[in-house]
C-alpha cells in the first residue's frame, strides 16, 4: 500500500510541476500575441481568481494560505 501511495504522490507531484511550468508560458504567450491559449483567456482568469480571494474576506485568506501551502516544497 505504501508503494501505491508513493507512486500516486510522485505522479501528481510531477503533474503539478508540469502545470505550474505551463502557466508562465501561457501568460507570456498572451502578452506577446494577445491570443488565447487553448481557448482560455489566462490573464482574465487569473484576475478573477485574485479578485475572488480579495473579496472573500477571511475565507479567501484561509483558502489562499492553503493553496500557497500546496506549492511550498518542504524538504
């Protein structure tokens, strides 16, 4: 069972690393070309997400801290 959990943790960790490396590239693409990436307006989506955290009050702060905790690499 431990091998399965380690395998899944490694898989999802790698998947998250790939996704987090795609985000800056999509932002750069949007800034340079003004075009959507895969039908998504990345800048608008990020702006909406940040505004939702700001208007969420204490709940928004808690969710932001939890999300930030996911991206901190503890070794």
